[in-house]
C-alpha cells in the first residue's frame, strides 16, 4: 500500500537474524514477545501485544496492520517458512500506548504490595518512553536517546516515508502523532 511505512530492518528486530542463524529455534517458538509485553502479561494475567513494540520491531502499522505475506517472503527468500513464522506475531491484538492493558492480578498485587485491580498500562520500549519523559511531545520535537542503542526520535503531525529513516510509526509512542526513528543499534556493545 502507498500509505504503508517503509522500514530499514535492524538486527534487533524480530525479523531475520534468528531465522537465518537458527531456523529450528524459530519453528519451535510458539509466540514472539518483547520482555515488556511478557512482564505486563504476567501482571494482568493475559497475553498482550504493545503498539510500541509491534510498530517499531515488527513493521506493524496502526492503519495498515502487518505487512503482507509477500513482503515477509521477500525479506528472506531462502527461508520460505519465514512467512509462517511471522504469523506468530499477529496472533494477539495490538494495544495502543496509553491504553490500560488490564488490572493487576491478586497474585501480583500481593507480591508487589499493591491493591488488586490496580491499572497496568501497555508497555513501551525504553527509548520510546523517553519522549514523554523529556516532554518532547509536540510536532517537530526530537530527542537522541543513548543507551544499549542510540535512537534519534522525532515527532510529527505529518506522515511521509523518508529515505534513511529506520521506521515511520503512527501512534507507536504518542496518540495521533507520527514518530520517525533512526539510530545506531548495539551502541553499548560497541562502546563496552
């Protein structure tokens, strides 16, 4: 689709590296989840998928959904089973940042010393959460987040595919905002 964002696929995304390095592991995997999604799922007692991770790590688009099977097939033409593996990403509905993922289960309320029924939000990636933490919430605001990865993130009220940008994400961080991401991955490993 003309409105589907374009991506520069990175080694820390769900796609590619694991399939190329260990296709058997991919076939044995029941569900792909980021750690934040897994922890939130434990806290609320059901599996969830975050728009932050789905958009930035799985090429999901709020308006268009996941890319087509043809798109996935073109990523790794030597691994036709890759298309079926990517269907594991689409098993759960995507919840948007800012939504309530659920409420704290009695078990985790007791472990954490909180009230059962406490609201639990949809998780976000660390770099993406820093946008709100730095109050960079207006169109044109840009931050550079340094950590295990270096992420350059800019908000806009306009959608456009931009050459050299890793991802163009609608509603992946802020409601009704497009975020452009570029950066250098594995920064911590390179500097360590």
